[in-house]
C-alpha cells in the first residue's frame, strides 16, 4: 500500500467529524448503504476503482467485500485521516490491492480514463464546486465505466445548509440530474429516501459516455 500527495480540499470538524470518522458509522454504511449502492453495480474482476473522500475507509472496504480482486485507490483531503483509513481497510482486507492518495476532487492527480469505477459517499456536497468535481471524475473514468455515489438532496422544505457543511449548497433532484448528465454521464439508476429529518439522500449509478 502506498500514498501520494496532491491537491487540497475541505475538512470536517466538530460533531460532523465525530459522526463520520467512527466505526458505528462504518458499520451502518457497510450493512445497509453499500449493499444498496452496489446492488446493481457490475464490478468486473480486477477492475480499477477510485474512492473519493474515503474517511474511515468503509467505502473501499465495501467495494472489496463485493469483489476482493478489485484494485482500489482510496483518497482523502486530510493527510491525517489516511493512516486511519489504511488501518481500517487493512484490518478487513489485509491482502487487497489498495493504494492511497491525498487529493482534491476538483484536481485529481490521475491520467485521463484511468478508472472503471469511481465511488463517492457523501463527498460531492463538500467539494465547493459540484461541476468541477464531476468534470474531473468524468475525466478519470473510462468510457463505459461507472460513477457510484450517495449524497444529499435538497427538498422544498430545506432551503439551505450552512456553508461549512455544503459550500456549494445542496442540489435538488433535477439539479443533480442536469449536472451529472452535463458532465458526461448517463444516469442508469436513481433511488432516493430520507436521510435525517428533512434531509433526503440519493443513491445513484451513472455510466460514462
């Protein structure tokens, strides 16, 4: 396992940080959210995968549970969290092919058409630039490859979220559809449901054109 350093991005703090970087959250994600996201995903043996904003590492762990032969690059903005993710992933999949990179979702340090699958779990609303992040994801995704993501959706009852939680604001379903398609993807699956209180989430599979 290796680490590369590149770019910059947003960090989490306070209660939100505690809520994200803990093993209870990882258990919930692995037990319910990753299976729902990967249910219709076709993960080919030895496919090259990228996770953006890995946090504790449960997204990468979920990919490897579905197919241990995957080759995964697990990225995060904060260099301090990468050793934590590495430890969590290694505990669950000690022999997996995983490398690590510090990266900004809007300036990814990878060549064009590198990955078969890109995974984003509640990351894009932190990117301070949805379009820039989605364009970079499209650039590094192979034609026919997939973007798999879970993120928040703005409902009519929730007009705004504080900028420290969602620098670019939350998107409506129609705004998500438009941005994903304008970035070079075709939506193949969209499911939505309640996340917390007035917050909704989407579970999305999109194919690179």
